[in-house]
């Protein structure tokens, strides 16, 4: 089947990133979001494209073309027109399964479903739908347009054909696909969470501040962002949610550092609240080390 | 002999059908927006009305099949059946070091072409897709690949090598390849014909000035140097491409602007050149803005002319003289003021322009005066005809 129209369920950072990336590779994308986040998602995709334009990565006409390929709707009936479905909602088992079940009724039976879940098992998610053989785990890593790798897992009943379609889609999006075995947290989130948690302990113990921890890790390992900035960009509530799920799966070694719990309790959630481990401007840019430190202290 | 010439891009197919008895174009056309529901196919039978229709065309095989349907259509067609096509000539952008001339396509050719994809990732895969699609539809018709790079295969190593570690050339074949070869070949041969001289005795500088632009030094009918290099980014200032730039400046810009490889590549290819300086990439817009006293448009124009002048001077030196300079392609053919400005700055070569002839458009014309020491021509390029001729020669 020729895939031209991709439905993306979820307009959070991951869903927006997948939508932007797919549209820039020529797919028509319909973005679904429950609630009022959809219009905001389109605005944020435009903002992301504007940042690319400012860095000469795309032209004005390419920006218009990409935006023209993305539409947003609240009406799930539109799913009947999709050739491929990408589920990119938050990792809550019952919410996700319910949404997949609805999509299962509305999409054509041959349509492959990709789930971006990183902490839930594809085999378990597949139990709630009829197309158990057509569900593939494909974990894109945010920021999706910039990260050139994706993790693929198959469930116990996933069909080879569905895996091939998932691989073709990810490859067209410019991702190297690495297939691994099904396990909560996969490789990227699991190792990132360990790193974030350990860095949080370092701060909590007063060994260093967030800026220092991020700078040492970032510069010594040649990363474009430190783990604490990555956590802030994901959202500390999401990070905490993942850690709790990982703790359920693997025990105490993933028990979240109390500092992360405190930040979430104080609604200090990262980029979306302008303050997490570090501080951010209204344009989502990282503030300078001294500004960040000042704001952190003020809140502490 | 009827030859069907195909130029396949990633989402377009251009075609031309020649009757090679008299090199007459029987029909030409193009399919655009391949992969979409609203692909547009435009077909022009010679001497008759143009036909255009919009339809879903999802891949190249369908695009070529639809083109052939129009060529054999009872009302708009020029052939009774596809059987009347004797050969297909394909434009292929990059032949690497493997192809120094046009070739008959077989399995081995296709394998080599697949391996060359990384040298021209935007063009070669689409060209090969077109070859496979045409083979599927016309399995018994010989297919020929004609390369943009082939004409430049005669450039000597001292001109095609970059002064970087030789092992980089050995490992990755990083060297000057040059592009627009079929155009440089056509216009230099045509200039020799117009001069009534054997091309083997001539030194010609050919200026292909389109949205992409390159200059070639053609000595004795062979390319001995050209301004485009490993990629079509090197050399002249272009519509949106920078042309020559100090590589050190690239590293500095990347550091200062925090750019990654994709961003700097896009900046140099899509945001530079005339567009980068003046905000418009079309020479007609530059001329309009100059008329409105736009200083940056004037600067862009001066930079554009100066860069060409430098290359002409370099190639006069490379060949130890020049007999003719040829202008072709969109800007080369349609911007008399640029030719005037350029030739005024080449008066040391004894070049004189006849301003009346310089205004003539759409035909082969010698624009230099009879006394001019170097002949100057405007020759509309015809790359498809070169492809058709090469195809006929091979089959």
C-alpha cells in the first residue's frame, strides 16, 4: 500500500515533531488532539519551522509547503482516510489502549499502527485491538526532526510486513532504525532516566548545581544538550511518570530522586513552565548559566 | 529513427521525442508533482495545440506510461504505437569516474549507477528510477544513459584534483567532476559550426548561465576545466548558490551561528548567490530592482558579472588564449546588459560587441563585430538534442 496520509494521535512535543518531520518529507499529515491543544500545536510547529528558517535550514517556500501539508482536527472520524497511524500520546496504559481501540474501529483494516511508547509493552497494548499483528513500537526521540535514530520493537504477534512498513516510514523520515527487544524504557529513555536521576542526586547532595552538572556531561560526552536540559524539554512530570513506571518494572534502582518529585509538586516542570532544573526564555531557549542559576535559587 | 529523451527528477519527468532523420522535435512535455493526486501532465505535439491534464500519478512508471499514451493518442499523438520508438535516451546527472561517455544501459550499468547515488543524492536516484520505469514499459527498446559529467572527463588530473590529502581522492573520489556537460558540449560544437572551423583547432569558453551556472574551458573540442566541482556548488555566483567561498569561512560561520551540517549546506545552496545578497534569485527581478535604484541588487549584479569575468580570465590563461566565448541558458541567453558589461571588461582580449545583434533573442547569433579578435556567440542550449544524438550513435 502506498502511504501518503499519516494520522498522528497526540499533539505534544513528540507528536508535533513527527508531524513536522513527516510533512517535510512529503507526507500529508492529520494531527489529532483531544482538547484545545491542536491549534497551539500548529502554531508551535510553525515556530519550530521559523527557527529552521532563521538558521537557513529551509526556505520560505519550503516552510509554506510543509505547513500546507499539516492539518489538525478533533474529529476522529477523519482517521478513516489515514494510510498509517502514529500514536504519540502520553504513556498511560489505559488511555493509550482506549485510544488505539477507537482508532482500530475507525481506520481501514490494513492500516499499520505505530506506537511511540517507550515504557509500555507493545504486546500488551496490542491485546486491546483487533489488528494485533499490525501494531509496531517505533520510538522517535525528541526533538524528532533533529535526532537521526529511532528504536523499533515488535510485539509478540507483530507481522513482518508491518515491521517493514514501519522501517520504510522511519527511513523516509531520515531515521536510522535500530530494532531491539521489547523491554520497558527501551534504550534511550532507560539510559537517559538513569543519567537524569543521578544528576538530580548530585544537585540534591550539593555536589554541583544543575548548570555545572549539565555542562560537564554535555561537554565531556560531546552531546548537544545535557541530560537535565533534555529532561526539562521532555517535561519533568513526564520524566517522573516514566521513572515510576521503570521503578515498577525494574525496582528500586529507578526510584526517582526526591528533588524531581519536589520540582513536579512545585509545578517546576521544565520548558513548559519556563523553569525546571534550568531556566528558559519565552522562546524556549535556555537562559545563560548565571540567569538560570539566579532563577533556580529564587525558586529554591 | 525515433528517439524518446527522458529527464527524470524526484517528482517530475520531462520528455522530448525526436525524429532523428532531420533532428526534428515531434513532441515534448512534462509531468509534474509525481506522487500526488493532482499531478499535472503537459504535452505539446509539434505545430499543434498544447494539452494539459491533472490526474493522480503516484510514481514514475505511471508518469512515463501517461506520456506515452499522449504520444500515441488518436487526437494529440504523433505516433501510431509505442513500437515506433527505436531508443530511449536518459539524462543522468552523475557518472562519477566510471562513465566518461554515454553508455548502453544493462544490468551492470544500473548497478554502477546505484553505487553512484551518494555523489548526487538529489538527482541520480531519480534518474535511475526513470530508467527502471522506462525499461518496465518498453522492455525491448534499447536505453542509453547520457551523463552531465561525461563531457568533463577529459579534464586533466592537475585541474580536477583538489590540493587535499591524495588519500581522500583515492578513498572517496573527491575531485572536480563538473556539470552541465551536455550543454557545454552542444554550444561549443555549435559555435565551431557557426565559425565554419574544425572544433579541434579552437579554444572556446562556454558560459552556461542559468539558475545554476558554470563555465567550461573547451580546448580542441575537449573540456579542460570547468567551474563546478565535486558538487554543483563550486564556481560562479548563482541564483541561490554561493559558488566559490573560502572553506575557512564556512567553519567560522558554523561556529558563530551554531549551525549543523544540514543548515550550512542549505545556507550555501538555497539562501546564497543573488538571493543571498539581493533577496531575489531571478536575474529579471535583479534588473527590475536595479532600475528602482536598489543598491543591493546592483551589488549582486556586479558580483555576478565580476565572478564570470574572473573565470573567463582564468580559462584564457588555462588555454593560453581564446577564439570564442559562448553564452547560453536562461541568464546567458536573455540578459544582453550582462554580456555588454562583461565584454566591456574583456576589451584587453580585443573583444567588440555589436549592440544591435546583442539584442536578438531566441536564436543562434554571433554578437561580436567582424573586427573582434574573439568571437562572441549567444546559442540557445539544447541538451535533449545532445542526448538524442548520443543515443542514436550508441544504438
